[in-house]
């Protein structure tokens, strides 16, 4: 018989004894438990219980399965069946069915034999083909250690690939946070490897990731050499940018791309995925090399010098990339400039946008010139989205005179007649172009609290102290 309501309640209360601050977030679960329907049945709406298996291998990587239905990388898991007497049994069965890993190949994480690592409530879209309305899953996530050298054998009907991913890039932010707390108590890897090289080597054409953030970083910036490793608080700039990417909800991971061994070594120490590239003219050329080696449906280029970039803005670009019109090779985020100093600052790239939302011109000069009416000035954030084929087209194009003069890489598409769709977002982030900019960012960092920047819990808190949100115009009905 399936897990009883009493069993679900007992497990939940044991979990909340460890995480009392999460009780309010599980109100929907308690509403289900107060009813008369089976809380584990998929027919129980508007919410029911599911179970997942968080499997950790000897290198402290977490197994992720690419599900065909959602196109997302998730832990193996799903609905309970009548044969599952306990919630943990459901997680083990799903692990075996989806990944071919038998229960005998894993053991519960110490201290989590009867208590899940995480309980998460997430929305599920309506599925007309199954006559299922929109509802919620209350997912009990059980943690296991892989104890045998067990190959992953996929259930081809429902899943399309898999990855072993480091703790820092685990797809679920709540699981990621709890794993970080357990790091010191987990067994150490048998040998130390370059985590990025291992991750990259495990990628195959079948193991596509939907959208990933790529953070191009180079050492030799003329105005600020070594900028990616300049400290903000007690962490380098690239770490803060990487954290903002991990907070984005639509991405399946984030990776630093660099040609510098010092940046690569720092990423290894911080547990950040990194890929070593050749030397390139621009960051987008570097992202294009990553696209050749790391399969994904889309790549979000996030500048490595914006520690306060809004995760919501990153999600907006990812969403816009799904709806690009035919012939459009890139999407590019922009915000309105209200500060006169920023309008005049040559480090701030301005953009003029057509009535159809496409980029007409980029410049470091204030454009358009205010001869008649006072214009609205727009700043391009350098937050780009591309499909892989668009990146390869970018590398095939020659730099034109405008790109060489302005030093703005998106002009390469514009000069060759390719559309760049501009995406309005809410983001007050501050780019660090010079040591003076870093000093200004440090003041903001201290003013609005280091904890809000390092906990990874507040999505899109901007440098102005406001919470970023998606504007009405960011739904992209192109």
C-alpha cells in the first residue's frame, strides 16, 4: 500500500524539527494532509507528494537526469506508486527506473536515513494530454551516497541524458544550500581532479543542457588587470557573478570561460565550473568556443564584472531567447539610464532601439543626440542570449569598422545586417570597469549588507537596494 498520511506527517515533522523556519513554506502540504484524499496520489489536487533521489558519488558530484517532458536537469524522481510503502522507497524506485541504479548501490546519507535532505513545493504546468490541470508537487528529496561503481542506464521513454554536477551547480537552489552545509561531514573524494575538465569530459551530444550561463573572464583588462579576481568582501568578483547566475531560475548551470591559469585555479578552489579556452578578441568569441564543447540549447553571456546583476534579468533574457523572431541571432538586455553621469560615461554602452525592439546602433557616446526633443537614453547591459548556431555565425563574421572603433561586440551582428532583439529588464547593477568602480561597489556592498549578497537567498536585489522584477514588457510576444 502507498505511504499513509500518518507516515507523511511523521516524516514532515521530523524534517521541520531540523528546519523550523520552513514550516510556513509547507502550508500547502499541511492542507493536503488535513484532507481525506491520499496525499501521494497524482489525482489529489491542487497538490500532492512526489519523491526524488539526491545521489552523491565518490567525487561529491550530484546525479542529474534530463527529463524529456520538462527539458530540465533534475534529480531522479516522480510520483509514488501503490507498491511504495515509505516515501524513501519511492525515491529509490524512481532512481532505479530512471537511471538504472539499484537500491543496493546506494546508502542513505548519514543522519538522513528517515529524514529527507529537502522538501520543496514547486508549480507544475497544466498537461491537457493527460487531462491534468496546473497544480503543485511537494517533493521529498532523499539523499543517498553511491557506494558501488554503478553505470547509469537511462529509461529512454522519459529521460534524454544525465550529468554528474558539482554541489555548487546543483540545479535546485534549496538542495544546493543544504549540501553546502553538509560538505564537511561528507567523505572526501578519492582523488582531486579538475572539476571542470571532468564535467566537460562527461558531456556528450545526448546530454544537452537547456540554457546555461557562460561568464567570460580574462586577466588583461587594460583599465583593470586581474579584475575577475579582485576581492569584493572576501570573495572575488567572478564568484559574486556566478552566485547571481545560480540564483536564476531558468538556467541549468553556470560556467566561467577563461584563457588564464590564475582564474582557472581560483575557480577550482571556489568549486566553480570553469572551462579553459584559447585567446579571443571578445567575450562572445570565447562563449562561442564554449558552445562548441558544451552542448546546450542556449547560452546566456553574463559579464564577469557585474556582481549585482539581477537573476531576474538573466531569466528574462533566457525567456526571450525562446521567442526570438526568424533571422534574429541574439537577444540583448537593456535598461533606461536616468543618471546624467552614466549617459556621458564612455564605459557605459548606449543603444538606440527600433520600434520593433531591435538594436539600431550601439555607442559609447550619448546617442541619440538631443538636438530636438530630450531623448530617452538606454544602456545595454552586455547580458546576451544566443543559440549555438548564432555563436558560430558570430565567429565566422569579420569585425567591422564600427565594432573596432567602439569596442562593442554586438555591432558585429548589426554591421552585417543581422537582427539583435533588445530585451527590457529591471536591473540597477553596477559594472566594475576600473579600481574606482570597485571602491564604489564596495561601499554599496557594505551599505546593503554582505549577507544579502552571499547567502544566495535574495533574488535580484539591485545596487539601489530594490528587488528586481520583470516589467510587463518582458513577456516577449514577438
